[in-house]
């Protein structure tokens, strides 16, 4: 019997990445890195010229020192976005990117933070779909 894998649920994947980053920090992990950009595959299309068009959800972790004496502290922030990229050789407009203007905190509900990226991913998927329909750039073969 053949088995066709289906993509994992994106929101669940992103929420898990956020939770594991938070857990790492709370455990005082030696290798915890506060500034990390996580990419999660969110789509893959074949363009008219057979090049690949990929979609990724982005979750960026960062810290910002907040001056609010006497309780000044590092705020652990999360920004979300989505990118799409056409890998066609010579494609004239291969990039799409959409970022959320605001940010969330690592303490916030991970499901809600993950969910806020979904409309951006949807926009990137729509761009990828329509780009794929008309792009005739071919994949680079190295020859
Ligand atoms: Zn293209």
C-alpha cells in the first residue's frame, strides 16, 4: 500500500515551536539563544515553467530591554510573518513577504500567537498560487 504523507497542521507546529522556545528559556538552557528565526514549510507549488515556488511561515524570537524603572527588564518578543519564493532561474519577481506589524510576548498564549500568522501565510499561499500559474522561469539545472 502506498502512503501519501499529508502536511502537519501549521498552527500546531508553530505553537509547538513557540512552547519549546519558552521551555528552553525557562529551563535556563545553556544553549538557549534568544534571537532565533524559525521557518516552517507552509506550501510548495510547481510553476508553469516547472520551477518550485515555496511558502514558509516565519516566527522570529528576540529580546528588547524595556525601560520602565524600577522594574526594567528584558522583554521576550515574537514577530510573525510569511514568505513565498519562486526558485525559477531568472524569475523577474521571485519574492513575496508579509509581516505582522505588531509583536507578541513569549508569555502570551502560544496558540493565539501562532494563529495570528495564518492570514499572512494565506496571503503568501495566494501569491504563490497565482505566481505559479504564470511564471515560465525554469529551474536552474547547473548546465
Ligand atoms: Zn517565478
